[in-house]
C-alpha cells in the first residue's frame, strides 16, 4: 500500500492543500484525505495530473533538425516526408529501440506520463517481413516499458500511396501491410502483451489516402469485437492537398466523409484535422471524437492552424501530441495552441471557459482529460479511481515564485521555456527526480552512437 503526501494538489479542477493520497497495489487512487499520514512519501511541489501525448512517431525524433533547410522546390509537408523516408530507410530494430527510449525519456521529463504511439515502421529495409511480424512494435513497446512511460500502442494499417489504391513507392515499403497481415500483426501483439501493466492496444488506419473504404469497414468492427473501447486513431485533413484529393476521389471532404460513413465516438482520435469547414467543426465536436492537435509539428510543417476556439465552444474534445518530435515540450505545445488563436483572432486569453478563466489551467486540464479518453487511459485527472500519474511542479523555479494557485499553470506554460518539473510519478512511483531519469545517461550515449551511424552511412 503506497501513500503520497501533497502540500498542494489539483484534485479534479480545484486546488486543495494538505492531502494524503492512498494507492492500491496497481497505483490506482483509492482514497484522498486531509493531513499527512504516517509513512507517506512527500511530493516536492504542487501536484497536477500527468499530460497525455496523444500522437507520437517515436522513430522520427532521430532526424529532428536535419530537415530545416530549403531544397530545390517549394518546401512543404511532402518535401519533408521525402527526407524522412531517406532517413528511416537506414534504421534497424535496435536503432529504433534506442531512439524510442530516448524520446520517451524526454517525454517524461517534459511532463508526458502516457504516449499514444502511432507506429508504422513495421518491416525490414527492403520491405520484407521480419521473422516476427511484430518485431518493430516489440522494440517500441519495450522502450516504453524500460523508460517507465505508459503506452497506448497503435500499429498502423498503411496499404496505399494515395487515394484510389495508388501503388506504394519503394520508400514506403517498410510501412505497408494488407488487411490480412495487419490482423496477424495485431493479434500477435494482443497475445504477447495481454495484461502488461501500462500498455493499451488500439488501431491506426493511417489516413483516408493510405487505406480503402473496404479496409476501414473490415478492421473497425473487427477491433471493436475484440475490445469495444479500443482506441481508433487516424490522420485526417492535415494538408490542403489531402483535402482536395479526397474531394476528387470521394466527392466529400475527409472529416465529412468519415463521419458520414462510420459511427464515431470518444474512442476515436482525429489527428490534426487542421482544415475544417464550419459544418465539419460542428460535426466533429458533436461526434464525441477527440481532435488530436500537434501544434509544434503543425507549425514546423506549415500545416495550418486548427480552429480551436470554435471547436471548443461547440463542446469538442481535444488532446495534444508531439508527433514528429522536432521538439518535445508540453509547455510549448500548449503555448502554441493558445498563441495560434491569439495571432488569428487578434486578442488575448482566447482558450478559457465560463468555469475557468485561467488559460493555462483550462487548456492543461482539458488536454489531459480528453487525451486520456483518446488513449484509453485511466488517468488525465486526479481523483479517486484514477491511476496516480502525476507531474509535480517545481514551486521554487523563478517563473513560479509568488504565484497563487489559479496562476500556477499559467506560469508553468507561458512564463517558462519548459514546464518547471520537480518530479514525475507513474502509478505512484517516481520515475523522474530533479529533472533526471535513471536511464538517461546510458540511453543518451547510445542515442548519440545511433545518430552518428545513421548520418554517416
């Protein structure tokens, strides 16, 4: 039986003081009561729920900083993708494991306590399968388990290079599965990781351009029979070209088409959903699905700005992700989420609610709670019955000095380069202490060797 003591803690949406949190053997909160109980371990700062990273491609962390230059043509998402293809062609399973663990440690230190891994690097460099079809998934999952971060693993179904069953390129060979091989992969993972602590399993049809309507109609009911609450994540409407191609092929915009064709609920995550009409904003908000927004990556790739304010006003659910990992920084994701709205609306303090006037507190709690829904995680808020996945703020950091409770998350997000974190707690166990992770020195050295190998091959 674990007991943790918090002098200051954000329970639900209310700051409270002098609390002991009692946990069961699985790290789930079974009681919260006044006073410091004997034998409780003290958390060293103000306690908030851990953030959920709703969208990650861990392997992409390895080429962060290698694509920030102008080529011979207008640079866009599509030219960036070509650079990514060339880079990933060299990566072995062992490389992928090291890069993933390095990224997951960075996530923990930034304040992410769970990650939804949208995993599409499946096969060997020549496109042929490994003897175990789930080899690359094993590497990523074990990296998460080694780092101590919760993972919702989302193996990706990727079959085509574009709408209309367009033949994949050689560069996409490592990603490609048929429906049948994808089912084989998913069932292999399910049998291998049954009852693994900290792991959830879902599905990720890559995008409407990469899977067919028939494939969606087959795998969605199939996975829902396996688990009615299985997360279903999909890239949607990230680029204007993607929207135009979808209109040309299906006669409808991506979000409009998907919502009309399939029964969408809170288990779905529409990743990016950048380019929406007013009608689609209303439809998506009404569906209960979570919009997975990745502000740093979307800014880096020139995707556009999600209509966050309008979407939230209609009751939409929203989570944040670090996607390509050009930078892993919870505060910056949330900062850009708000600043994008300020820059397009020419006003300040846009993302608030009638119940919460603090931008930082509103967007942090909203993203954590809805991210947990999208990732099938029993976390995202501090209350009895939830897992004890916490971030402990460093109240002695300069940005936090003299702040009252209603200002703490504003200061942590808007007045700090990154979240000022004292500790990160997963299921009641401290995995980051004083901005250090026990594996970081070993993994950083291995990561440097992998980068030098990949760059110099």
